[in-house]
C-alpha cells in the first residue's frame, strides 16, 4: 500500500509522539479509519511504498474490504486496485486529520486520550 510522499514525515511524527510501538501497518489502518469516519478522501499526488500487503492480518483485510464496499458497493471487490486506492485515499486524508488534532492540543494525557479514541474508532468500525 502507498502513502503520499509528503505524508512520510507526518507518519514518523505521529508514530513518535502518539503511537509508540506501533508499526506502519497499524498507523496506516488508524489513518484509514479516521478518514473513513469523517468521510474524507484525497488522491495521492506522489506514491511512496509504506505497507506490504503480507503484513496485514485477516481483520485488517476485512476492514479494508468493508470500507471499500461501503464507499463504492460490493462490485468494488472485483477491482482490487480500486480497493487499494480507496484505502490509500482515506489514509491520506486521515493522517492529516490526526496530525491536525495533535497540533491543537498540549502533550500529556490528551495525547493518550486521542490515541485511545483512534483505537476505539477502529474497533467500532470493524465490529459494525
């Protein structure tokens, strides 16, 4: 899966400041969930390889498929490139939304609160 080249530093900053011990896959999934929750998608301008497909769990794939189906209908599963593109677009918007939330709050307990909200959002979306 790709992220926008310009988002690389944002992912690094969020991993460092918010999601210690999370890997690229988890950050990417959280970004998708944030973009999807707010129905914000944005096309990538320049692609940078970020998550290898084989690192995704069956639950991650189910979430990505559910997002794609909700966005464009069941027939989207016949076009896997489109499924990937939808996930990447939601992640592109989502990571910027997360960054904007982080830049508007002080460090400390509020960061943990946002981390928990993002994790809860993802859990709620996969359990719907």
